[in-house]
């Protein structure tokens, strides 16, 4: 299996297709398979690299808190190691925050950004969503949630990912809030994607982010929740491919 060795953390990735590079960054609790509806359509015209974030899927966990800044360093290392410079970076939720921060810190690595529902942890609806996920959704679906991460050991989601996720809810880490606050420094074309029923990234937040980034477009998917690209993959894929083609 392919891994990028990043000091104490080996990052698992999958690489397919050919052409301009696209890097896919999944959400919290996700894996490369979170992009199962996007990888084949994209690979018809692009080189598509999907990674498991550290402590997710088959990527190593080095212990301690999971920090956005570390995820950004991992993404940058993948782009440089696999010669993807500059990459079209597509991120969902936590992956969107990673993409935002990467574009601010290392803009030379980024060609375009596609930002799907970057969360705002101080949003009351986001806090409620995270609380329900921890106390209701996960306990009712624990076996299914653990399965994609079984390479990291039994009960990895319960023992590692959930405590970190809950800590983010309580602490609202500054690096995650800064990702949105510094978006005005981004000079790359961006496609902002929102579901009109997303409690984590309400429409007013999507509109505010659109105005922070000069070269940004906003795509709102009707009846979309927090993962609209998975709820409406055909529509999303068509519009993403159109956006990438305009900036290839």
C-alpha cells in the first residue's frame, strides 16, 4: 500500500488518473472512501490523489491532540512528495479548513480551492450538531463508524477520534477559527460549496466567506445537509469539473 513517510506519521494515499493534480481532503471520521463518488469522474481528466488524514483510515496516529496545523503540514508534504505542485485542493468540512489554511500558509502549492462546508465551531447550530453526533449518532452506529479505521486498532474512533472531536467542540481551537478569519489573504480561485440545510456551515456563513475571498464562487445545493457533495454527487461533480476546467 502507498504511504508518504512524514516523520512519526505515515500518510496513506491513493493515486489514480492523469493530468493536472487534484488533492482530496476528507472530513473528520472520513477516509479516502469518502470520495468514492468523485474519484472516477475526476480521474477521467485529472490526476486524483486522496489521502487518509492522520489518525484516520490507514494513516498513523502519533498520539496527543489532533491539530489543524499538523493536518496542513501533512497535506503540504503530500503535495511536495508526490510532485503535485500546484494542486487543485478539494476539502470537505475539516478538510476544507485544512485547504483554507494551506492556501494562506503555502499558496505556491495551491492552484485552486474547493471548500465544502468548512465548519464554524462557535455557531450554536454547529455545537448542537456535534453534540448529537457524539451522544446519539455514534453510539447507535459504533460498529459501522469503527470499520473504516480498524487498521489503527479496536475502538479507535471511540478512544481517539471522539475524544479529540469532543475537545474541539469544547475548546473551539484558535487554528480552526483562524482558517476562516484569514481567508481574505487567499489569492487563488475558490469554489465554496454549501448545503442550504447545513447546521455546521449556515448560508450566512457561506456568503460571508464568499466575500472574504476575492476570486470566489458560491455553489448552494438545495436540500443539502453537511455533505452535499455526497447527497447530490452528479450535480456536484459536473459543477466541480466545470470549475476546474475554467482554471486548469
